[in-house]
C-alpha cells in the first residue's frame, strides 16, 4: 500500500469510523466495490476493442485514391 505504515492505516480506519459510523460502512464499501467493478469492466471493454482493432486487416487505400 505504498508508504503507509500500520499506524497510518489504523488512523485512517478510526477516522472513517468516526465520520461514517459503524452502520454506514458496509453501504460505503458496497458502493466502492461496485465502482471498482464498473471501472474494471470498462477497462476490459476498452482493451478488447483495441485488441480487436489490431487484429483487423488494414484496407488497401491505393484503390480508394482513384
């Protein structure tokens, strides 16, 4: 997790508990999970479109120039 130590992680968790309360955290994490899943799906779609475009044969442009 980068340069975060155990103390920093504990302070972040305590701050989240204070800001959101124990009842809101599962809802918050669910939203974060859905956002990450949507981002992953979008990334995979872009990757597959790029790979599909690279596999297509380029059209011969010399016949179009007439």
